[in-house]
C-alpha cells in the first residue's frame, strides 16, 4: 500500500500531463467529421498501454470506429481481468456555457475541467496508469487485457459484432469497468444496476413549406403545436409513461429491497440546491433514488422547429423534430420499447401531419450480483483505499454494452466507478476531482490482488 | 389606358432591374447587424422616389430604423393619397430550402423569386413606378405622399411615434397600402379585414445545467417535456384556445355575413394539394376561410431546447424556449391578450421550472368599410385592369400599424394588394408573378383617377 502511494506521489504531474494530452484530442464519436481525431485518440492510447508495460497493444478495426486492444499475460494459470473503457466523448455543446475551453483541460478547485475529464478518459486512464504502477513495482497479480472502444457515446453499434468475432482474444474472468459514479468521496459505492436505453428521433411534416402564420394560422395543422401535444400525451399527470405495454416487463422491486435502497444517504434539499430547482418531479409513489434506480423514464433530449433566431418571424413551420429517449429497467427490452414507442407515436398523430420515427440507439439494462468474487474484491479494495465499506447502488445511467458482454462473451462485469454525480458528465464544465483520479489509481491494484485471491 | 400599357411595355426591363437592385439589399429588420443595409435600402428608395418625379424625397430618422418620406404636391385643392409600404424583409432562413439565393432575384416560370419579391419590396415598388408613369405621361390626378418604413416585419415599434410627431407632414385623405393578397389572377379581391397579433417568447429554466439523462431522467423536471405539456394545454380538443378570457372580446360575425363570406370561391382540395396535407385542422364549427378571416388562432412559430445536432446526446436540458403568437380579430386587444397569455402561462407552470415570458410585438386587427370612396375607387380600378369586379375578403394576416394610423392620424386605409397566397411570403422561395407586378403598376394610376373623382 505504501509502495503504491509512493509511486503515485512521485509520478503525479506526469500522470496528469499524459491524461491531458489524451483529453486534448476532441474525439467526439457523434460527429462524422471527427474521424481523424478518433484514430488519433486510439493510437495515443495504444502507445500509452505499450509504454505502461503491455506485451501487446494495437488498434483493431471494427465496422465502425476502432477498438484499442492491449494485454499483459503474466501466467496463464492466473485469472484474467478485461478492462473496458471508451475513448470517445460527448459533444461539448453548448460551448458558450463552458468556463474554460472543453478540450483544454484546466485545474480549478482541485478538479480537472474538460470534456472527457471523467467520462471516460479520466476514468479509463486510471487503469492505464495502474497497469504501469503494477508493472514497475512488480505488483501485477494476474493477467490483464484492455478493450477500449470509440463508440460508447453513440450506443456502441460495432462492439457486439467485434466481441462475437474476437471471443478468444477477449477471454477473461471478469470485465472491469470504471464509467460510473460513487455517492461521495466519503461515501464510496459500487453500481450494481444500470438502466437500459431506447433513443429515438421523430419528425413531423405538415405543410410542404413554412407558411405565413397570419394567412394560414388557425386553418392548417401546425407541426410544432402538434408535436407538443403528442409529447405531452406520452406521460400522464402522475408522470407515468402512457405508451401501452411500456410497464409490462418492468421487474417490480420488493418492498424489502426498496427499504434497503432507502438506507443510502440522500439529502433532497442538497440535491435540489445543487441543481437550483424548487421541486423535484417524477413518477408518483417513488423516491428520487427509486425514480432513477429502479423505474423507467421518458425524456425529451432535444426539440426543434420553426424560427429559433433573433426577433420575431411569423411562420407556421413545415416541420417539427424531437429527440426522445427512455431509460429502461430490467426486464424491459430496448427493441421492444422502440416498437411500442413507434407504434404509439404514429397512432396518436393527427392526419394533417406525416410522421417519421427513427431509432438512434438502445441497449438493455443490467443488474450485477453482489455475492460473487468481483463484487467482493471491489468492495475490499475500496474499503481499504477509501477507509469505508462501499454501498451497492443502482444507477440511472446506461452502459448498454454490459448486457451484451454477458450475452456474447459469457463474462460478467463489475462497475467500479470513481466519478461523482457532480462531475457534470455530458454537460458543460465536465470535471473530475484530482482526489478521485488518484484514489482510483490506488484502488485498482488492490482490486487485482483481491480478485486473484477470491478466484484462487 | 393604352398610354399606361404602352409606357409599362416600353420600360418593363428597366422596372425589373431597378426592383432587383432594391431586392439585392438584404434589409432584414430582425437582425441587428443589418443596420447598414437598412440605411442602404432607405437611401436607394429615396433616390428612386426623387427620380420618379417626387418634389421631395428624404430619409427621416425615427427612434428605430428610418422612414423614407416622399411627396409630389400637384394642387392643394386636390385630394392627397399617402402610400404606405415597408422596405424591410423577413429573415430568409432556412437558407438550404431556397432554390436560388434569396437576395439574388431570379425569374423562373414568369415569377420573380427572392426574399421581398412580394412582401413588400415588389408591391411597394409598383407604387414608385406608377408615380413615374403618371408623372411622365402627365396623368397624376392628385397629390401623393410616400411613407415607407423599415420595421414592419418586427412590428413597427417606432412608426406610431413617428406619426404622432409628423401629423402635418402626413396629412392625407386616404392611406393606400399594397401589402396583401388577392384570391387569384382571375379572381381579384380586396382585403377588408386584417387580424391583430400578439407575439411572445417564453423560456423555461429547470436545472442549472444540462444534466445526464440517465443519472437524472425521471427524477428532475425536464423543461422540454414541461414546455410541451404547457403548449399542449393552451388549446383544447376542438382547437379552441384555453386561455381564460381569450374569446371575451371576439366580435361574433352574423350568420348573414358568414353566408356572404362563404360565397368567395374556395376549393379545399386544391388548398390541401397545394400544401401537400391530407387534412386541414382548425377551430371546430368554422370553415377554413372563417378560421383565418374571423377567428383568432394560436401558433408556435419556433421551439428549441436541448441537443438538436447530429446523432444522440443523452441530456436532460436546462432550458426550453418557444416563440408563440396569436392572431387576433376585432375587438381583441393585443396588449390585453399579452397579459392574459402571460398570466396563464405562468399559472400552468409546475414549480420545478422558472418561467420567463417576453412580449416581442403586437398590434390590433382592422376592418375596412366597403361603402366609402377609397373602396369604390379601388374596386373600379381593379375591375378595369383585371376585367372582373373584385370580391371583398378578410385576410388572416396582420398589418398592426393600420389601426394605429386611424387612431393617430385619423386616416383610413385601403388595402389594394396584388400578391397571391402562393407567393410564399415569409417562406423559402418567396416569389411574385410578373403578371401581378405589372398589373399593379397598371391599376394604381386608375385608382388615383377614380379616387379623385369619388372625392370631388
């Protein structure tokens, strides 16, 4: 333990400089014109893995953006840990809300501010540096592989196929992922549940051109008004989704489990204050934690129609669009929900508009067991480094590929995340506390050690 | 009549070239950075008026954008016609839907395609060229004044004050305006009613930043979902506006008047086909003509929130915005409607969002008598040039300043418009048929003659 801390302290600045170099590459998978940066980020990670001591580090093609693969095989008789992460990031828009440039990391208040500082460059780089540390200090207790993809933020469209075609290469005993949060620095936790996702885009077309709102207003169906009505009707006054069949497969959580979840520390006033809202809003009959942990949701992620510029333009728009996503819980199926949504949305449209619905991406939810070696190893490692036993929690987020890993590779995942909810991932001013970054690097070698013990 | 036609035929190409020069100046009043172009357009018009034979032509400052004033006083004992028009145009967005550049006029299918081709550069320039024609052929039957403003498309915020301060300068017997449509080239009509307007912008603020829709979705009120619900609730299942008090001042039109209106030719199938819609949609119990002519309406002119770019971004947006306008009928008051809307909109907002409502512009509706000299003169002039007696119709559009003219200057207006509904004003590919442009120039001198007769 002392040796781990010493190594981190001695190399602190270099670790940060290396991470910053990775962050400076704007590897935004949603933007087709960032393809060059995607390859640049992949190559840079591959080099970092090799430099950290991997025997093998390479950039592998997929049908989409490449996967960085690395491995360090110590002894075939020892367990193998497969680290999964992603080098792609969310778009940084709206740019004007950033206090410092999103792709030029800046340290303020002991936090790294940048797009990807946490999600997932910061979190995955902890693993690269933990490998270096274990290698340099002779502490690598088992075998390790890395699979770092470039399409997580757009729903990992190529990774399932990549896994199918590389089952041997990816053989491992556990998949270790740091792409989630813990409750607080003094309240460590381990994510044991993830929500699934259905993300769709809808387009309504009314008249074949924008019309003068005086000459036509009141006589021709306005796609923007109609879209508002259609979206409004997707949820009821109790904030329940009204799509027929939507709740059919939702696994109800027992009263006992709910009582256990309710013991996780949560301060509603602090939560509201942090978001500057007067009231929370969600499905009737559930707490805030339950609303994101065990219940599905429906959110408009974006909506646009008509004139959105300066001043007034008196038009009745021809088209209206929205991006709408649903977070799903076990055992909702993302493809089934896509279908339920699409059929409902088309059904409720009045005849004066044409409707298009396109599924942008999706994935299943996941629940990790807490009575298996990887959970026990993670809990022991975190207890030792943070000084407190972690709490198992269900997160509202989604890492759709996790359920695919189990299906295709037959390997379970452990979500040992070091982010905080306040890290503003996907938002302007994303950040990652230095404390969490270095605590992560300190915890990972402990996980390797305890996992190997648990498996022996 | 022959002399008028001859003069037009001889000068056809020059008339168009001059109009095109005016159109090429992108005088978009909604855009603050177009100030220089506004002055350029004003100066160009002032020169054109002087060249056409005005004794006096000048650009007069207002508290906003300048007014072009011109006059040709023939004989103080003769009647005076005050021509009103506007040199500002609507923004051309969305630019990608234009078949030719909006500020580079192009003639296709015997129509001028450009922003402002009809509204109102094309229509007002007919008056400039009619003045030249009357001057050059010795046919000017009375006195004429021009008042051409640069803020019509943003609600004429300075013109009422300008009128108050220039009552003497603007003294006239009638205000002549060409900024409306007729039913068809073979079905001329005169607009005898205009709707009023209340145009507002709303902003909802939920959490203080865009949130990750997985970590927060279902637990925090989403301003985009909430805005959809709020907009949806502004109209009911019969497409009536639900704002309390909204219909209180609506002047009901008698069954007899409605029967008369129903005689105006209207082909619903052709209307739907022209717009490529399967069904029209509007207030229950009223025809399409009535829905725009004698009934108020509520339209979303623009809506925007969250991520609207390429691909998927899983955020719960911090803010949601909409531009919402209502067309009003006599005797609804625009300011009162602004207040009713604002108070309703704030009332229906849930506590988890903050609401801002801003009035962008407005104006009162107007109904012209059909038993006064200007209407009779316009009807005679149109009958002579088009070969058919025009039909009086109520338009759904708004020219808010018309009711102000009557209030401040004590002068009535006659709306002798030569546009067509198919001119796509305010839309991409705005156009103005050459036939209408030249017929307008032919009709205006006849109006001058008959108006002078009617007044003598």
